[in-house]
C-alpha cells in the first residue's frame, strides 16, 4: 500500500524528491491530491519512512542541490523546480484568489480601507475601527475593534510591505492547512498584537489608539511558517533563513528607534510570539493525534 510522505504545491519539486528517493533504493512515486492543488510523494514501503523523512528534510533545506537533478537525469527524466508564477497579471491574481480566498479577502479589505482613507474618509474609518481601551470596550461592546486596526494603514510603503508578506505567507498557510487554519491565525494574532500595543500606548481624543496595520499579523504568519518548518519539516512549509533573519533584524531595529517611522514594537513582538505558539500547538496536537 502506498504510504504518503510529504506534499508539495509544485509538481516538479515532488518529482525531484521521488526520483532521488528511488535512486537511494527507496521506491517512491508522485500522486496528485483529490483537490488538484497538491502533489504527494508516496512510498511503496512504509517501513522505509524514517529514512525517507531524513532525506525529505535534507531536500527541503536545499532543494536546488545538483544531486537531486542528477538523480532525475539518471532516471531518464529532466525535472526542474517550477519558477514562480506569482506575477501581477490579472489571470494570476484570479488564480491566487481562487486557491486562497481568505488571503485574498483580507488583502482586498486592506486595499479598500486604504483607498477610502486617501479619498478623504480616514476620519470616519478611524472612528469606527481603531482600538479603544479594554475598559471602554467592555462598556460599549464594540469588540470588532480588536481586529479593526489590522486593516488600517498610514502610507503606501506601510501597506505594500505588509500585503506583500501577507500575500506570500498567508497563501502558503491557507493552501497547506486550509481556510480555517489561516482564519484562526489571523484572528488570534490580530487580537493579541492589538491588545499588546494598546497596553503600552496612550489613547488620544475619543479614547482611540493611533496605531494600525497588518504588521502584527504578518509577524505571526512568519513565525507560524518558520516554526513549522523547524518542528515539522515533512509538512512542506518553511522559510529561508535569510527571510527570517531579515524580519528579526527589522524587529530589533524597531526597538532601537533608529528608523524613519514609528514602529508598533509591542504588536510586532506579540504577533511573532503568537504565531510561533500556534505552530507549536499545531505540531504538538498532531503528535498526540498520531
């Protein structure tokens, strides 16, 4: 009976690993999932799973190693990792939105709020979305404000930076674990990061906190993917160390207060911690289930 080992979004990556496993005397093949979105490497012999997992982890760490392509050539196949098709064409946007609807929804809401803000509607938007002290929320019950600041951005650089990371990492989580998982990560991290920033900030007129942005959530999805790549490499989600290093350096620079913008440091840190924690819980839960 075929035994699933790991799933990929790219068919080329799945075939490269399967060919290499076969060259190492671990017969493997590739099957397409029923959703037509993933390509699963399956083993012919479940008893070889431990050895295969070690090879899969090494592949995930360095999929461009020439030895994998060499194995494909030796097997009579020429397989390459598919290049990214995530350009800005209308067709690519529609395909991405279809496969990652929650990612697309948050993306569009942030863009809509930003466009309405620069058209002169920032004041009513802020009055209805910005965070208020928890004591005020307990009286007026406007609990949507726990999420509201995530949709407000104050500059084009601010929104572009956040949405680029959200589009990449959010879609990765959604395609791998589904809409529900990404929705949980979004809601939990948005609430945690906004509350954390409120606790270290002072409200201004009308008991409103003047902070916003998707940055806390972005750090959460980064931490989520980062830690799952470390805890569960066989799941096929990971981040290059260079990207993790860049985001962590950016976090430290915010605390150093040497940047040209005001950073919501508490929101960033709380978001990162919440994302890592949710990855740890998911990993631990999967171990108990198995």
